[in-house]
């Protein structure tokens, strides 16, 4: 059986991946990335001599063209193959998967990216976009941490290529240029403070030490650092 989880909402697709894996706790797990050239075919298509079933988790194997979706009809019966793709696959690719493949798209919220882009602008702009995310299911703290991490790397002088290597996610020229524009309004010291504050918010929420909503805590953080 094949399952495809794809889209740029990486946090929620990852949560779905974890939920799916819980259904197969008793099976052997094998993780593959696009760098595992030598073992991909063996992991996907070989038959265990003891007929032990397994779950194979492939990260970005389709987008990197390490696996041809048309070949998946030969996966040994009983094995579970989960393709976790951190960007949206085109419809032309999705059509190539065998009939019966479970495909779930995790599309990023456009307002979310506008909000992330607004970090460093006037506080009223940030707060207004944050309000628009009030009733949406967005892993907001994680998304802010990720954006701040990228901005910190840029401020430290890392190139787009090096940032891609560190994050293991391709960065297009236009994305890097957009980050450069945003970074002009933020100094490295402030970025580090924001990153630290966001980590504290995440810790408070996960440990149950606060009954405040995530968005309220983020709003207070922005008011603290961008009061104007």
C-alpha cells in the first residue's frame, strides 16, 4: 500500500506522518532520503526472506525523481510505503501513482506567508495579519521559528546554497531575495531574541504551563519587540 503526504505545510504533514506510523507500531520502520541511492530499490521492492512486513518512509523521493510512481505496482504485498514530500507534487505526477494510492495534500495558508513576511514591519501590520489566522489550523510557532532561523542564517552570511544544505530544503533565488529584503529591517540581535522568545512560547504550550492561546502569546511577543 502506498501513501503520499505532500505540500508546503510541512508541520501538519509531519503530524499526519506520525499519526499514520502509530497505526503500524508493530512493524519494522525503514527511513529513506533522496541521498540513499544504493538502498532505495532494495527497501521498496525486495521481498524479505522471512516474509516480515515493514513500513518504508521515503522523504522527497518523488520530487527528486529517485522513485518512479509507475513502478510502485511491484511493492511486495503487505508492505506500507509512505512518501513524505515537502512540496506540492504536480497533478501530472500524482496521476502516475497506482490506483488505490492514498494521497493527502497539505497546502500552505497564503495569509500565513504574508504574516511571516510582515515580521519586522509595523506592528499594526503584523497584528492585523495575525488576527486573520485566528480560526485557521496553522502550526504558527513552528512556522515563525523556521522563518527566524532562515533570517538568522542569512544575517550570519550564509549563501542560498548553504542554507539549502543546512535546512535540506531547496531555496529558489526569488525566495532568497525575499529574505534579504525582510532581513534589512531586522538586526541579528533582535532576530536571536525573537527566536528565543518563540522557543519559550513553544515550551510553555507543550509543557502545559500556560492556558493562554498560542496566538495571544505570539501577539504579546510581537508587541514587546516591535512596540511603536
